[in-house]
C-alpha cells in the first residue's frame, strides 16, 4: 500500500473513534428512544472499526501485524461487550 493511502486509512480510524466518543457522550445524556438510537449508532460504528482493523491485517494490505490485530480485536471485543451490557441494562428499565 502506498504511503498516502496509509494516512487516509488512519484518518478513517481516528474519525470513527472520535464519532464513538461523541455517541457515547450523547447517549449518556439522552433518555428513552433517543438513547437507544445513539447506542445503535455506537454499535454500528464499532463494527466499522472492526472491519477497518480486519482489512489492515489482511495479507493484501499488511498495515498491521497479526499480533497487533489480535490485541486490537480483543480490545474491540471488550468494548462490544460493554456496549451490549449498556443496551441490555437500558432495555430492562
């Protein structure tokens, strides 16, 4: 992959992380159905980040090592568990 493409890829990841942060804050302040919408958007953004990390570790791209992919995947899985627990706890209210 050419160097400019790497920077574009990193920019996508940074924007997704910042969007997740904004969605977390908005969902925390919102109530009812609005909160559920933000939580759903947060879950979708997490899937986008997972896809970007998977592509980064693919043999064609080789942007990150398999070891780094494993570390990031574990962290993203834990974030997914936290989001899922948050959604479940709000559903029971």
